[in-house]
C-alpha cells in the first residue's frame, strides 16, 4: 500500500499528489515502524511540496509533517531538526515574493 501511495505522491496530477500527501501522513502516523525504509523519501517529498504552486498541496504537506511529528515519536527528533532547518533556510524568501500574483489572472474559471 505504501508503495502505491509513494507512486501517487510523485504523480503529475496535483489532485493525486495532494491526496497522496495526506494519505502518506496518515499512514506514517498509524504505522511508523513499517515506514522506516521510505521515511527519508517521504520526508523529502513533503518538504519539496511545501513549495508547490498549488495552495492545498502546500497546506497538506505541512499538515502531514505536523501530524507525523505529533504522533510518530520515532521521527520526532529528526523532523524537528529538519523543520527548523527548512524554516531557517526559507523564511526570508517570502520577502522576495510579489504582494499580489497575476500569473494566472488571464485564466477563466470554468469547470
């Protein structure tokens, strides 16, 4: 099951990645010992998706990281250190962002 979730987490479709992101977090929280072999890859994907251009993907990545941090004691020290490092390296990048993005302003909202 975890292999399938990892494959989905790398999918080109953002809704698939979005759902897989949350599902992987729930899986690791429920079965932390069974995830040891792939935790490094999952952690890399979660941190990578914190910079995704889709807001819900970023939000769900952070939710998954925090969920694992709260529930899986085996990863707590490692995750705490990595989160602190990520925030330290990236927080000042927010200053360089435009106050208002117009990247997709020409698109119609038709579904």
